């Protein structure tokens, strides 16, 4: 395995650890029908470093072990985060990078919460719509309120410039 692949694995692992830590530092905001996870701001990182999508998914799974809505949240919430990260890595315009995390998590996590609360009863549809709205609102705040400024700020941080220059093969490719 070459040194670049090892570096990418280490960075993905670090991103996962930071995601989990940021999620668990304020559990009252991170778990529940209304979620505002500071960690979701990191979902913009795959725009610069596609390999971090995997770290985000593992970090999400780890955090969901300690809170959330059980095995379904661990599995499906993490898969939602992975899907959002993989899509973000292929997104061409920075302003759209947070959108997959908002939309996918609103639907998937909204459904997980609704199923946990209502099961397959007749109440599922209403509970799902409400949870999709509340999770989506929290995601919108975290991903656009924190993540979008991050995507513009990271390449301007002096110690990171060289790294992002190596991983971003030209701004025109993404903008």
C-alpha cells in the first residue's frame, strides 16, 4: 500500500473520530426528532477528499451506538451519511455540496424515527412527514449554516492550502 493510500485512510479515520466526538459532545441536540448535529458540517469534506465519506459513515455509526434509535439508526443513518458523502464528492458546485446530506438524511432518518415511534400503524405517514421536516430543518441548519462556510474557508487556511491544492485539481473542476 502506498503512502498516499495510508494517508487517506488515516484522514478518513480522523474525520470519523471527529464526527463521532462532535455528535456525542451535545447529545441533546444530536439525537431525537429535532436534530442539530454540529458534526454534519463535516459532510462537505468529501468535496475535497472523497475518501472521507467512508470516515463520516463510520463516525456516524459509532455515534449512533450511543444514542439515536437503535440498530436501524446505526445501519440506515450511517448508510445515509455514506450516500450523502459519496454524492457530495461528485458535486460540481460548492453551494450544492451540503444538499445531499440535507435531503437524504431528512428522508432516511425521518423514516427511521417514524418507524421507531409509530411502527407500521396508520400514524406512520403523519409521523414520517413531521420527522422528515424536523430532521431536514436541523440538517439544513447544520449543513448550510456551518458546512457551507466551512467549504469556502478550508482552502484559505494557510496550513491546509497545500493539502487542498493537491486534492482539488482546480477550482474550475468544481465550480
